């Protein structure tokens, strides 16, 4: 496992204040990848990602899938 910054995993889109993963990720039992944008107040796998902007995330790589294990 490794710790990475939020910006390492998610790209910011300033035109609509949204974010999207740079690669396929899994949070809990929810998987999504590039092309799936979210804004404030949206939760995936029980995590409101706008609440973790600027934090470090603990991740595990499983092939081409990045599994988010924790937030610091």
C-alpha cells in the first residue's frame, strides 16, 4: 500500500468545478474511472470526495485498478 495525494488520483475541471479519476478506481464496492465526473456533495462508496480534497489517500494497486483504502 502507498499514500498519495488527492490530485495524484483525481483531475480537476475548473470549468464546472468537477473532478474525475485519472484511472479506474474502487472505493468500497463501487468502481468508476475516467469519464465519470463528480461535484460537491456526491458520494461514492460512502465517501464524499469533496471532503477529502487536499488529503492523502491510502491506496493499493490491483492490476490496472487503484483501490482506495483510507483517507488521511
